[in-house]
């Protein structure tokens, strides 16, 4: 399975480097994805006290279609800080969410481009541990 940039599948063209990274991960880290998969990217040093790189979750359907990209962050003051959604690009619903506010996915197009460029750079820096789960 490969993710493509078919304009009929997405409301805008995905960043080519992001698509390449996901396809590489699909090749390297998956065996049976008949139901789809979820990638979880974690910086093991991320904490509310010290900061770090936010956890990211990416879901891909069995057909190779990007379902969502969600960025999590700690909110509140330690020790009460909780990990919550900060950014959520839900392609399956056509919704972009930032700090709990819903917007049309097209309103998040520029932010998604910037976000995925940064995400790819962080991945290349080796800050994430990656786990794969079947949907």
C-alpha cells in the first residue's frame, strides 16, 4: 500500500516530503494493514516540566488514505497538566481543529503544510520513537 497525492482523495495536495515519509514507514514498519494502521510518534523525554517534541498520531485507512494527523500537548500547570489535542487535521470528516475550535479543513491548509514540513524535520532528527497499531 502507498499513500498518493490524488487530489480527489484530499481537499488539498499533501506535502510531498510528508507523503514520502509515510510511504517509507508503511514499507518499513508494517506487515498486515488490511484494516488500516495508526502510527504513534513519541519523544520519550517530552514532559510538562521540560517540554520537548509533542506526541503525534497519524491514521491511514486500509486503502492508503490519510485519515487524520493529531498533535498532542500538555495543558495546565504540573502536576495537573494533561495531554490533550492541540491540533487535529481530520481528513475523513473534513475538519481542522485547533485548541478545541472546529474549522473547515481548507482553513488549516497553510498550517498543515508548515506543520508537516516541521514534523518531517523532527523525524529526520531522530527525536521520535514510532509504534504501529492496527486499526
